[in-house]
């Protein structure tokens, strides 16, 4: 854990490698704490503002060297944009703009001067939680396979300069929560960023075991014979082409004794070649990310346990590769899922719905009050919503409105797509109960959702994260690679 401290001390007296000062655009009168600082700096801040060299605009960042006028080595001014537009998401975004500087300066300690204005509706605790989350989410880099570990986050200690002494406990609680959440997201990113030759079904199971052991979570890994015994024919069908055995990972966290659990299901395809319906080579390497749903489930469970939240939470992960081989499942083959329904596998690249069919059937044994599944399920979701929105499909209105609220709070965007009644006909197969791609023109994400629904017997939300689970261009708080999108959304939802 990082060293977090908080006080109402004068910011001029706090020793640190960087004092971070956040200023709104067009602010005429400086807040008392900033005014005091400005005085010690011979009016440098007000001069920057007066000259227009620093306007407090959203992406404005300026460094001032203190030359021993104050205890901090340097001051980083960040623009917060207009006061009326300030939000939690903006607050997080502004922090992401200073990460390159923090890294460049190799700053070990930072002090952050809090403004009097919190984002709308937020208390000090939430505001600080958001700042800490942003610091550690935007500074993330995946260095495991690099010999030169440059560009690493350097911060070891963070001090919050508060306006009111009574805010201290709240500030530290917010910092701790933020740090736990960011660490869980980064843990999930680490798993998902590993390539297919390292992140195998066995490696995923080992990572789950290890995480569970460190966090008082029960974990068992069902091996191929048990998977067979359970009748998970769809999951096994997908595994047929792979030389690596499938793993069905079950995690159980009992933060309270009674009541129905929430079950989280994550797609764990450790590499998706498409199988016999093989994918084109272009961008196929990105299919190492086809286990991002699984990584999300592990990240969520880790955070929930570290935050000691009073929930009953189950995590289910079917893990396998999707490979072509002489033994692989073929187009037209028919498999039988755990709930007894038969599926004609017209396209072996539509494998996610097959492994989820069995995982969702298995979830029923918990009599869950809600099930959420996370899956990089369809390329079609990118055509529909692009790369900033996760698609949500659900059979429960109340669940959806809760999730929508959580989405606003967390800044992780979702958009609902319908489980269209009129398309349900189209997933029927002439010779099996269901066809794994159906005949509906377009609407690939909805078709996949309708197929999953055939295996669901409880309140349920399906999240198609194919567009959001990883990024090929850096976004605020999301460096290139796996994003862990869905974790903060779910933590907010559970809360
Ligand atoms: N893992 C892919 C979905 C995917 C594709 C995610 C591209 C992110 C980027 C999934 O298993 C898949 O291949 N789906 C097919 C379904 C189709 C055959 C009905 C797809 O989306 O093309
Ligand atoms: Zn596929
Ligand atoms: Zn896939």
C-alpha cells in the first residue's frame, strides 16, 4: 500500500517532489490556499493567469520551480476547465494529463491541494477516491516482458492538503478505496495483457487460485472429467481443437452469511483463432484479449474482498482456447449444453456464446438474485457502439436502471440494446434447438444476447465488452492494451 496522508497544513510547508494545484478556468479570485502559495512564489501563479499563459483550461498543465521559496520542489498547475462543467469524470481526466510529468520527474512524493468545489454531489471521500483511481489507472504500464523497465510510476507517498480538518478520515478512506480499486483494475489488465502462450487456461486458473488465496476467497478449478460429468457439451466442443485442457473456475466470496448471491460470469477464451471458421490474420493477435471478461471477474472479486464488502458473490469462468485442428469442432456439428438444449455450431468462431451457455446454466444452482456476464462476444458491438460504450442486454428493468446509475457514477459508459422478440425466431436451427449464429441480417450483438438468454433462468445482464475491453489508442485513464472496463462499473453497481 502506498503511503497516504492528509492535513490542513499550509501547502507551502509540505515537503514533496511535486505540489499539485488544480485551478478552474476563468477563476478571478484565487482560493485562500492558492493565494497563500502565490504570495510565497512572488505572484507567479497570478501572473501566469493574468498573462493567459495558463488559463485553467481542461488540458492546461504548467510546472513552476520553487527555488526553495516553499518546501515542495516544484508546483504543477492543472486546469480543471469551467467550474460549471466540473464532474467526477473531468476530475479523473485532468489527473491523467499530469502523469507523463510525474513519471518524467521520477517524483516519489506528491501533495495535492484540494479545491473547495468537489464535483457535483460528491463528498471529499468520493472526490479523493476518484483522484487516486485516476492517478493509478492512467499511470499503468505493462512491463512484464520488457528488459528495460522505464516509464514506471514513481509515486510512493501522496499527501492531501484539505480545507477542513474534519475531512481527514474521509480523505484517507477515499484514498484507500481508490487505491484498492485501481490495483484491482490493474491486476485484471496485467492478466489480460499477457499473450496467449503465457495466459493459458492453466495460467488463468493458477492466477485465480493465487488471488483467491491472498483474499479469503474460496476457489476450485473443475477439470475436464468433472466438466464432462456436468454435461457441459458446448464448452467441451469449443475446447476440442486445443491441445490444452479446459478449466472451469469457480470462486466464492461470502462477505455475508445469508441471502441470495450475485453471480459474475466471465468469458475466458485465452486465444480465439476462430477455430475451423478461422479468422483473418489482420489483428488476430488482439484475440489474446478474448479472456478480458474472465479478467474482469477476477478483478471485481479481488476488490470486493479487499474492501471487505458485505456481499455474497460468486465468480464463474469457463477457460479454453479456440483452435483449429484435426480434432476441432466443425461447422454443422451439434453439441448439447448443460441445461439439455442442443446447439448447431454453424460457425466455430461464435464460440463465446457456447462456453457461456454452459457457465450460465451452471449459475442457476446458486439461485442467484442477479447474474452479470462479461464477454468480448461480438465484433458487431463495435459497429453498433464504437469503442467507448459497452452494450448491455437484460431481462430485468430494475437491474438495468441500477446499472445505468452505476455507469453515470463510475464514468464507464453503457448503452442498452434490446433482446428483440422479433429476432428470436431467427436463432432456431432446423435440426437442433438453437443455431449458434442464426439467420438474422445484422444485429450480431442482439443475436448473441438472444442465444445466451436461452440458458438463463434468473435476473440477468449481459455486457458485451468487445469494443471497450482493450484499446489500441491511449484514452484518459486507459493506456494502450487491456482496460479493465466493467470493473469500476460493477463495484459501483454492487454498492
Ligand atoms: N471474440 C470474438 C468477438 C470479437 C471480434 C471481439 C473482434 C473483438 C473484436 C468472438 O468470438 C467472435 O469471433 N464473434 C464472431 C461471431 C460471428 C461468427 C457470428 C464475430 O463477431 O465476428
Ligand atoms: Zn470467435
Ligand atoms: Zn471469441
